[in-house]
C-alpha cells in the first residue's frame, strides 16, 4: 500500500509515541523526514535521531525528549499543508507559533527551516506544520 502523505505519517507516529509514553519510535526513512527530525532535534523537541538499516531498508530511530513524568514535551504536533491543499507563505507571513513558545516548520529552497529562520533569512516556502 502506498503512503500519500509521509510527513503526516511522521507527525502521527511522533504524536502517538508521545501519548503512549514511549521513549523512542522507528520511522521509515526519507530525506524530508530526516530534515524535519533534524530541525526538531536542533530546536529541542527531540533528544536525538539515528539512521539505521534493517534488511536493506533505512529507518529513523527517534528518541523523544520527555519531562519528569515520562510524557513527551511536544503537546501538539499538527500538519498544516496537505497534499490536497498546499499552504505556502512568504517570509513576512511566517508568524510565530504561540508567541514564540512553539515552532512552525517550513520547506524552503534552502532546506527545512523554522519560522524564525525563515524570517531571519527572508525566505518563504511550504508551511509543513507547527509544534508546541
């Protein structure tokens, strides 16, 4: 069965692992998922990310960052742009998420960036999702 929206699948796996109090989750590898996880690690929402290979297939092993109670620190992770309705923003439209407490994830021609990086570099792109 083919997957129509791999980014939504990534977000759903992260959300489900966090709500089930899992420390790590394995996700099928792709370049865009790898770049999104890099941004989430850099911004402190994930502890670490590793690429491994099992039976000739690559996987991302993502270690979630948890609080003292064992719950994931990501309360909400949601997809904005979808395959049926793409959402594109210019740099001046890249608003802060929750007054700076969260991040917006954008796919630009310079790679996957946060909303703050898009404003700083004056880049726009596809608004993939928001996390807080």
